[in-house]
């Protein structure tokens, strides 16, 4: 499936308050294109129509993307198989 054909996407909540209880916590910020340090909430997933997202905010470097993927697998109770 091509990206243009996707109608909805799953997003993760990014919050200003860095909460230590989250599996993947706020080690994101200015280096990823954000204005402040933030916390990604892996246990708060939302499905939205793709057209709602209009502004590019930032991008995670590969090492943090790997940690986020691992955190999501734990949160969603997915095994690595």
C-alpha cells in the first residue's frame, strides 16, 4: 500500500509533562524538531484521519525510533516473532 492510499493513521500522544511511569519517556525535544522536551505516551494510541495532520513537527533518530518500537511492543504485548 502506498502512503497516499492510507486514509487513517495511528498516532501517539506527545505531552509536555515528562512522566516517569511511561515506558518510553520524554527523551525527545529540540534535536527531534520540537520546541521543548516532551514525553511520548505509548499507552495512549489514537486513530485519526490522515488529512487532519497538516504540519510536520519532527523526526526521531533511528536509535530512539528503535526504543519507541520496543516500547510499543511491550505496551501492546506483541512478541518479537
